[in-house]
C-alpha cells in the first residue's frame, strides 16, 4: 500500500478488499506510518 508516496508494508496482515471493492487495512500500521511522515 502507498500512502503519500511512501510504501507501507504490513508484516503480519494483508489488506482485505471486500465484494464492494472497499479496502480494509490494519489501522495501526497506517497510523504509525502517518506519524513518521
């Protein structure tokens, strides 16, 4: 996953795309990535 041009890796989980094409991601890793930006 890419957030603001930064690649985010999920070491123990993968993003999930449901039947409506909505993506669910582990929020902890996204939040931590935003803090580091």
